[in-house]
C-alpha cells in the first residue's frame, strides 16, 4: 500500500521549512515530485524543530516524541505505510497516519506536522489529497526565510533558544 497510486492523492516530499515573513511562524512546505504544487502548512515551533532535526540528520541524545512513536510502532511489529493530508477546513489541515499491524490496517487521525515528522523518521511516503492542493494558499517562497544553508544560523539560533519547558504544557 505504501506505493499505492490513488488518483485523488498526489505524492509529496518535504521541500523544507520556512518562516512566515509576517508572523515568523514556521511553515513546512510540501512539494510534489514534479514541483508543480507547493503546499504551505503553518506549524508550531516545536513541530518545526522535530521536522528540522530529521531533515538535517541532527543526532540527539534522547528520543523525541516522534522518535518514541516510531520505536513503539516498530517494537509492535507494525509499519507506517503512508501519511495523507486529507482535508483543509477553516485554515486547519487534517491528516491520517496509515499503519499496518499484521493483517490489520489502521487510520489514525493526526495533525499534519506530527504525521510529517513521523513519516520522515519512518521513511514513509507523504500524500496530499487533490482537493487540499486546490484549497491551499500559495506562498511566495522568495518572500520568506527558507530553511537552507543561507539561513542555517537563524534556525540554529531558534533551536538553541528553545527551553525544555517549551516541549511540555504541564509543570512538574
């Protein structure tokens, strides 16, 4: 199923992370293989960090939540077949994680940022529904700060400024 072609879905790759030039909110960019379509999805800083860490192959001493989820899925003998960005309603994107465990297939509701972070860690394909492509806003990539060598220092600065408390909503 991982390589399943469905006319309603377009296979995409993570094209990078950029900052919204007006709000400085991170955006993950999904691009189709022919680079005809780019889908910007606004995400949180923690989620952007999780994606950036994987894109840059940064070694971390302890597993992050997405690493933990990947490890649990693997230990249970399951695999992530694919993730799908399925809808865009009221400026909110929706996604599904497709997991195969033995003969059972499961679809798990997810935020796209979490699904993408997991897909990168499990090397699973990312698909976007054609209706989402039609609905999504177009972003002028030149007007924003792309995650690239030129601004790697800015991203390193943002990542270094993260406080461990930023990764938890609850105080201990």
